[in-house]
C-alpha cells in the first residue's frame, strides 16, 4: 500500500490523539492478534517528510496502524498500483 499525502493524514491522526511514534508502535502490538505490532522505525518512515520517508508499506503494517487508531486503512493508505 502507498501512504496518502506523504503521511499527512497519519501525522494529523497521531497529533489529534496525542500519540508519539513510540506510543503508536506500542498500540499496534495490542491491535496485532499475534502481539508483535510494528517497529517505531516503520511508523517513522510512514510519517516522515524527509529523506527517511517511504511511500510503500506492507499491507499488514498499514492494517495494524489503522486498527490501533480505530480508523479505516483508506484514511491513511491506498492500494499500490500493480
């Protein structure tokens, strides 16, 4: 999946919820049925506007972030083109 608007919707949602990257990463562990969650570095890549920002992410990572924020995946990511 691709992040929307260089991660701006995700940054906005985190700001509204008062969440740091580390706290959101912890929340993904609770949202993950396996209990692993995703690493803070991955979330950092999702929200970064600098050179560390990335556009594509694994479906699982996108799903866990959206679940942790109790929002639809489509609020933050779009399906990658084939």
